[in-house]
C-alpha cells in the first residue's frame, strides 16, 4: 500500500517498498498522467479515487494461485483500459494473475514487469553459509507454522515457479543490472529488456556523512531478519574486528533474538534463535544492537551515525540499502553477489568481498576504520555515483519514455 493510499483510506503507513512513493509522486507531477494502483491487501477490500490517483486492493495467498484475483484484474483492465500495465516485482503469484489477465484482455504487449529480486534464483542462495542442523531445525514457532529455514527455501521454490511462468509470457521487462538481465534472458530470451534505474526514498537525497561526527567503529546493517541478508556472516566478521577494535559494534534493525519475554521466545524463528546463539557463543553480547523497526528518517540517522554501511547478503539485485548509504556518502562494504558489482567500483567507491569470506569483509572494514582519508574518498566517490544512478528527474524521464514506447508500440529513442 502506497503512503498516498494509506492517507486516503485511513490506513497505517507501511515501511516496506517506500521507494514506490517517489515514483508515484513523480508520475502524478505530470498532469497528463493518471494512475490506477492495485495492491495486495491485508484482508480488507479497499477502493477509492482522489484526483488522478485511483486504487483497488486484492486478496491473494502468497503461495497459491487465485483465479478470482485474475478475474478481478480482468474486470479492472476492461473497465479502465490503461495505456500501460506496470507490474512491480515477480515474487508472488499475483504477478502471474495479472499477466494472464493482460493476455486475456489483449494487453500483454503493453505490460511491463520491473525486476526486483527473483525468487526462482534466490532459492539457490537462501540458506548459504548456514549449518544443515540450523537449516533443518525448528523452533516452536516454526513447528506451528511449518516454516523453518528449509521450508522457507521451499516456499521460494514454489513462488519461483509462478514467477517463471509469468516471465515466460512477459514481453517487456525493466531491469538495471547484469544479474537481472542475465536471469531474465535465461527464463525468457525473447523478452525486451528496458534499462531504468530506481529512484529511492526522498529522505536519502538530503544529508551527508562526515567521518568526524560518526560513531567510530560502528557498522550498520540495514536488515538481517532472514538468511539471505547474511547477518550471520557479519557477526563472524565482527569477531575478527574486535581483536583490533574492542569497541567495534554492529547495529541492525529488527527484533533482538536474545532474551525477551516467554511469549517472544515462543514466536522466535530458528534463524533468530541461531543468531542469538552465535552472539552469545562468540562473546558479542555487548557489541550487537537491534533497533526494531525504523522509519526512513530513523534509518538515515543510523546510516549517518555509522562508520561503515555493510551489506553482507548471499544474493541481491540492486540493494536499496547500498544505494541509500551511497547517496548519503557513507563508506560501503558489500558482498560480491548478484547485481551489486554494478553499483560500485571496488576500491574507488566502496569495497566488495566474496560472500563466504567474512575475514575479507573484516579486512575491508578495518581499512576504513583505520584510514579517515580512505573513508572520505570512498564515501565521496560513492555519493557522486549514487547521485547519477538515482537521479529522480532522469529516472522518471526514462520511465515515461518506456511507457510511451509501450503505449504506442514503438522503439525507445536512441
């Protein structure tokens, strides 16, 4: 649910997917544009209109295909007759539902899918770096939900099958990295690939990191609540770092996996339990902070306070976390996975290391901790790169050009 729709419908604003807010505002800034937004609801059916923004929610299970949802989409398409249908992401079965709806209503040529992550590929990397006993283990919460790490990976496989079916029918995709272009080509070599960078949340275009005001030896990881984000590898690197920097700290979002009430412990996932165990076993109790959920402004404050922004994921397409940190000029260390190499040049705009080598992660963080001139150079160069990549006006122009081509059936200029 976009923030604009949350305000119109009196719903609580959600933190996820905040970059779409910038896209929506940008598109509506052109009075020639009208938007009809469909989004997955939390069980309530909502619809409405304000000016040139209309919306309607739909319900669908994240693992099962819904013919009812497809029929709802078909009715919307026939009623609204959109010039372009833009699908953001492929991770859930409703992407296949809207693809089938476009096929049934003769709009497949005017539909484009933006690639975010790809479940069919993420499944291969989901449990990377975790012991099998952790992957196969289960907490009370996992047992009730049938949702341990192994089953979570299997859910990615199921969702990936729907994703693949949708992409095999799709005629146009939007991407931004070598990784997503390669993955799409392997699924559907006939799809037309349109390059367009992302515009990030407005908050991160203001402010600049300063090595003289950050909290020394603090590492910020924007999220680590499931295995793909690689927090277990970041903790291993912290063990290396504390030998030279005893005050080194890792700060991340989400709920603290240590202690808590009996109710919280019963709701804890096996991955959270594993994180709690290794934090204690490796003597990191006083060196790790979990902040809970953060707003965009609170995230920005954490980035600016950190000495290093770290993204230790086992797979990414183009990490918004890396983009946000670079926009603020924070020195970035990230795993060399997926589309991340397209985001920064190693040694000039940040550091890249092999995902399964936490000692290399620690070494690059050490270099930044030890050299303020290097930290400033990486941050400044990264900021220049990010300002070009995430230029809101340019990206909106590119998106509008893609829309023009789809609606008229012509090729992109140049």
